[in-house]
C-alpha cells in the first residue's frame, strides 16, 4: 500500500496544539501582573535577586499568606503564577547554596504552587516553559522583538547574564518557527505522496535549524561563563538525581512524602523532540529515557504534538522508498543541520560547564580570592546537567544517534 492510500485523510495543524504561526511554542504576550489578591506573591517574585543576596528570602516566604489559586482564571494568569511561584521555589531552596538546602517547602508556597501546576498539567518546579516561553516582555511595545528590546518578567540571581541566557534561548525558539510551520506540510506531503512538497518543506526546515544554531552563537555575546557556572546554574537545579538533595523535597500540605523533580533545562524545549520524531531519529537506553522524561516537563499540548508527529506515517521510510535524489538530499540536509546544532551545543556546554568546572577544582585547591564566584559553584553539579543528566556522554550519544539516521537511497 502506498503512503497516499494509507493516510490521505489525516490532517495536522499547529493550532490544535496551541502553537502559533508567529510565535511557535512561545507564549503570546505573557502577563506581567496578577490580580491584586496575589500581590504578596508578586512582591516577592519580582525582587528575588535582592532577597536572595540579603538572605531574606526564606523568612519573607515564611511570612507570606496562604492564598487560594481559585481567583486565577485564564491560561496566561496561570502561567505567570507558575513562573512566579517556580522562581520563588528555586530561590527558597538554593538561597544558601548546595550545602544548606531545605527538606520542606512551606505550605503557603507549596500548596498553591501544586494547585496551579495541576491545573496547567505541569510539574511543580521551574521549567523551560516558565523561564523562557512565558518570561518575556518588550521594553518598548512599538519596537521589534529583538534582544535589545526584550526583558524578563521574573529574574533570578545572575544580572545581565541571566537575561542573556533566557533571551538567547528565546531567540532560538523564534528561529525555529519556519521549521515548525513546515512540519504540517511534511506530514500532509507524506500522507498524500507529494514528493516535491515534502522536499521543499524539508529544505525550509534545514534552513530554520541552521538559523537556530546562529541564534545559539549569541550566547557567547550575552552570557559570561563564570556568572553562568558560579551563580545562575544552581538556581535551575532540581531535586532528582542531585546529590545535594538526595531525598527530594517535601511539598508541605500536599504530601508528607518527599518528591523528586528535575531542574530546568532546554532539553524541555519541544523543538528538538519534534525534529527527532519527524526525522525518525531514535535515542536509546539511558539518554532516550531522560529525553522522554523531559516531555513530562512541557505544556501538555506541546507534548501531544510530539506524540502525534511520532504516530504519523514515517518520513524516513517515505524518503527511503521514493528513491528521489532531491528528496533524499533535503532530508539529509535536515539531519546535517541538526547534527551541527548538537555539535555547537556540545562546544557551548564545554565553555559554560566543563572548563569552569575544571577551573573551580583548581581554584579550590589554590584558595585564591580571584574568581571566588567560580570556586563557590556547586560541586555536586560539576558532572551533571541541571536536568540531572551526566552531561558530556549523554550529549555526545544524542549527537551520534542523530548522525546515524541517514536513510540510503534505494536504487532498485
Ligand atoms: C549556556 C547555554 C547552555 C548550556 C550550558 C546548556 C547545557 C545543557 C546540558 C548540561 C544539557 C544536558 C541535559 C541536562 O541535564 O540539563 C543540555 C541539554 C540540552 N540542551 Fe542545552 N544548554 C545551553 C543552552 C541551550 C539552548 C539555548 C538550547 C536551545 C533550545 C539548548 C537545547 C538543549 C537540548 C535540546 C538538550 C537535550 C539534548 C539534545 O537533544 O541534544 N541548550 N543542555
């Protein structure tokens, strides 16, 4: 049976996953304020760096009233509440560094955070969908969506490097939009057997992935490695597979048992998950399990989109069976660009984690005052990502599995 006969009636549209043609997975016009009832949350969430620096955050949180989440109505309100309570939770847990964490998140924070998370179908921890997708505003609404005109709604410690880290990641999401728009074209083309349309859509996807790598390069301009490693990173860390919090965290008033959640990571961006499923790239064993688990840290509609792409008739088999040189080349170009993205990302991880980690070990031995910031960085995270993975072997395996996917043109 041909591909066209199998599935020509199925449709695939971005709208059904709340993915827009102009902003992709990025939340449209995130709210910057909640109804006045929630002012006690926002009074804290909008001043986290100062409160952490003065070591006042934990006591401020303990004095916060217990508020009900029932006056939050719209999706955008809930997303702001999740962002604000998530960033407050990270600051509460990590305020005193890796050696003085807490076992319990107090009820006045834990309970509403749990309720908001349940309503959104998200885990009660700070995730990519908070930090990046729902955490932006334009400085001047008349001016364009570019980094000079973008600011964060909620900040963690890390100053301009923190803004750069989240905003450059937002620009990577933005660069991927043409690729997202082409996914339905690929799906339709595969179902209907339109080789030319599929080849054209794949070319657009490869160009868009190339632009994502270009956007990634801006990290070096906006983010200082010592600030990322020594300050920012700990606030993104979770309480799963983290030796600093081996037993997880008790959400008081929710359950007496501690719970474990991975920290924020762009592995929770839906982009590469979509491309892997579309291109038929499989990640096996431990790395694959980690990536699959990261799908529980995405808005449920976006996870659904990834699942639906994976259940679509296989593009990889289509390319293999059609024996069309142009189609094959377009497919291979996508794989090459995705490999390039992962290669560049590995170099970046080396610059922002591996090298500062080596330097931190040395500085701890020498006890120099210079670069104290790096020396004080969490030792438990030297070999681990904030999501809890053992970094380099994981990332290189994922990159190699990308390279290996090439279907050979069937000449018979
Ligand atoms: C300074 C910048 C960055 C650093 C240091 C960094 C670090 C890491 C680390 C350590 C991991 C391993 C998973 C974990 O435990 O968290 C990871 C995974 C990942 N990161 Fe990044 N990351 C950075 C920026 C980005 C950006 C801007 C993107 C773009 C969306 C991105 C996309 C990914 C993806 C997709 C994965 C999963 C592995 C894969 O599919 O190849 N990262 N990152």
